[in-house]
């Protein structure tokens, strides 16, 4: 065998191997390449975010790098972005595509989406290598994003055409969130089985309490940690029987709240902490099947309740959906089944927004000055939409804990006192209202549907000051 033939054979074999492990760069959508999935060099570490979640890469120095291989099916011009957390002065990152380097500064110490530049991708198989090349190393890197400029514009336009107005949320001034789940505990004694607790839940009394609190809307948890739904749902029954309840608590609650003019949103968790449920979702073996199933579950809920459900608060979007190139347009369309005006919130936590296909920033964080002013992007007298930054275009919202935890999950304990005084709450809420930023206050709730007397007293006073007239 001649040397030329041997070299040719090796190159063909190498090309085949590279193509086998390459991720296809989608010509008609944004493609995500996760830092955690790259080939790592140096002393890099990947953060552990828990089951079925993909974290960021940290512990950077000048010897570290990330490398991916992409399969190019449609040659042309592509924009490259990186989601990262910088380190201040001297921070500079570089992505080399083949032999072409693109560089960008990373001077901010908060998470941001940095544009690296535009490049022509023509080779069938293309390498991408990411390095920190400044005098101060980048702090954390989450992902590399690749998209055609014209496709990015088309996706943004499509999302804008389907976006629902957030006026009612702004007019509500603030809402209440409760994690009432299969793990909720009574103040004293042993908890009831979930569906028995669902049967016993007094929706009229609970709706009256929310009215006393001045809540303009309620975010009610339908799945969290253990995957259960507080009502009938034929799609969930198909996936795993025994996880729904005969009483339609969601429907009853929506009706009771509507008498007070309070809107109902549903919180949804993917359920990756529930082993029995998770193994039925196909997440570990076929992501297309997983997202199809997700859309069926969410769509069925939306069709069941129609206009009675004003919004979805969808958790773990950054760590469970985004890393797998989630079909955002399809997911959001499923979330709006039965009500095209339904608002969608994907939780990106402290990282940049995951897509253009939703309206409301989740804002899971402390009730801080920075969250209230949107880190400078929610000005007084503004529209309530972020004027720039990582959440640009989204409606401002702050989802924050008032008591000690998201829910009351400890047996034989009383709910912790509110974290903030009345005076502090009034000042903060007024500041948020002046910016049309909407606080959503998560309060602990016992299994029998009660909140603590201290929490109720606090919010009754807030309502008296903030909402002195009838809504």
C-alpha cells in the first residue's frame, strides 16, 4: 500500500469518526453546544446541579480549553455567542473555528450572553475551541451558541407575534406563590396521603385568604420533587398511573379565585427527582420523545382549563431543557393551548434568558435592590420590560421567598416568621411598582391550606397600603 493511499485512508477514517461524534449545527434554529459536553483540557471542573441537570464549567486558567466538533449541513455565515460569567478587568475569551479566532471581552462579573463574532462555516466537519486568553481568567462558561443571523431575526419575529400582553400582571401589582405538594406537611402530626389532602383542600377559604392578602394572582404548584398532579389528566395517567387525583383541585381553585378577580397560574416541574416518573419520560434515551411527551402533558393541562389558567411558571429551563436544544417554539405553543393569551415563564434562574419564546422573567432570587431595578434595566416609569441586558425584552418579575423555605416540608414545625418587616416590604413593593416590575411572593403553606397568622397579618397591612381601593 502506497504512503499516499495510507494517508488518504487514515484521513477518511478520521473524518468518519469526527462526523460520528459531531453535533449537527442546525441551519434553521439556534444550536447550543454545552461547555460540560465539550472535550476538556486543563484543570476544569463541571458544577454538579443535580439529577438530569447540566451545569457550567469553572476553574479556568491559561492552559484550559473546551473543544467541540460540529457537522455543517448548510454552509454559510453564522453568529457565535457564549453564555459566561466574567471576572472583571483583563478578562478576554477566544473561540477558534478551524484556524480563525474570534475574541470578546468578559468584564462583567454577572452572567451574560457575549457575542463573539460572525464566521463562515463551510467545511463538512468543523472544530470549535474555546479558551480564556486574558490576564484575568473567565470565571464560568455555560455554553456556546451558533445561529445564522437571519434565522435569529426570524425566530425573534415569530416569538414576538405569539407573545401575550403582560398588562394584567403589572396591574395586579403583586402575586402569591405556594408550593403545596405531595411533600407538604401539617403544622403538627402526620401528613395525609396526597390525594386525600387534595380532597380536603378548602378552596373557598383559601381564596378568601388570598383576597385578604391582596394577591392579584396565585402561582400554584402542580408538580415538585415528587411528580403528582392535583386533578385528573389522561396523559399523565398514560405515562404513570397513580399520579393524578379524582378531585379537580385546579378547576375548583380557579373558580374560587375568579370570584375575587384573582388569576391562577400553574407551576410545573419536570420531575427529575422522582425516579419512577423520570424513567417513564424517555429523557435518558430519546430527547425528541421526551420533549414530545412534555408538550403532550402541558398541552393537555392547557386544553383542560382553557382561559382559567392565565400563565405557566416552568422550572429548570436553563439546566434541564436548554442544554438539549429544546424545541422552544413547539413547547411554548403547547403551553398556550386553550388560551393564546396565557403567559409563559421559563426559569433561567440567574443566567440569561433561554429563548425569545416566552414573556416573563422568572426572577428567582432575593427581594433585593438589584432585582427590583433589574440590574439597571428596569427604569422608573418604564414599561416593565427589560430594556437590555441578559433578560432583554422580558416582563420583570421577582419570585422571592417570604418565610424560611419554598414550602412547608418539615414535620411538627411551625412556619417561620416573615423575612421582612412591613416598612421594608412597603418600600420595596412601591419601588417595584414604579418600575412595573412584579413581585411574586412565595409563602409557606401547611397541608391543610393555612398560611401563618404572622404572614397573613403582614400582607393584610400591605394590601391596606398598596391597594387601598377595590380592584
